[in-house]
C-alpha cells in the first residue's frame, strides 16, 4: 500500500476512534462553561489554520511534488508544511471535543503516524535529490516551521486541478464542527447516555 493511502487510512481510523469515544463519553469540563467555550474557539482557529495552510502549501507543490524539490513558500519554513497543518487540524478536532484526553490522543496519534511516514518519504527524497535534499534538511526544520526562514518568489505557477482538490479536501476538516454539535445534542436529549467521563 502506498504511503499516501496508508496515511489516509490511519488518519481516518484515528479520527473515527476519537469521534466514537466522544459519542460514548462526556467531558469533565462542563459544556457551555468558560473553559469549554475557550477550547471550542481554539479548536476552530486550529482547524481554520489547517485548511488555509494546506491550501497555501499546495499552491507551491501541487503537481510537482515528485519532480522537483520545493524549498520556497511554506517549504522554506519547514520541510513538511502539509503535515504540520494536518497536525493543527487534528489538534483542533481534539479541542472541539471539549475533552483534553481526546486532544492528547489525536495530537499524539497524528505525530506517531506522520513521524514514520516522514521518515519513509525523506528516504525517497534523499535518494532522488541527493546532496540538494541533504542541504535542505540541514537548513530547514522537519516539521515545526521557522517563520524567520520564509522566502518566496513574486510569482508561482499554479495548477488549478491540484488547488481545487486542496480546497475540497480542506472543507472536510470543518465537518468536525457539526459532528460535535450533533453529539452534544444527542447527549443533551438523552438519546444516547454517555458511558463514562473523560478529562
């Protein structure tokens, strides 16, 4: 199975497990309270940052990912901006749940999944681009962006097929918002009583 299909499968399993846990549990933090509202706002901000960041990253790499080593735009700040923004999205979904344990579970789970994936991809890139990639690794962080390193040309060539796909994919991150609203409604109306409480 290709790395992309493996990543998608594992990510879906992780998010599915988190949503099922949220359905069967209730947060220790009271819904509607100050801390709960703060978590929801932070969750939305992280998910929005994920969506915008993934679209922006695709503007620079869409269609040339395996043909050219991209080191400009978000790729000048870190080697894997798409994965960094996905991590923000996972953390945002965890925040929206109102359960700190799910936030830790999703964030940690995505770090685990993407760590091994990044290693495999970097082995491929090292073989393909050689010393150029070695220099890139030596000067650019792997996952956490360094905004001081940002550099981009005045113009980039866009491939609308990949940009459109990035926009479509980005919208899926926002599905978490109505899903958690439905879970809250189901709990409030005693349609399904939570089986346990999570921090």
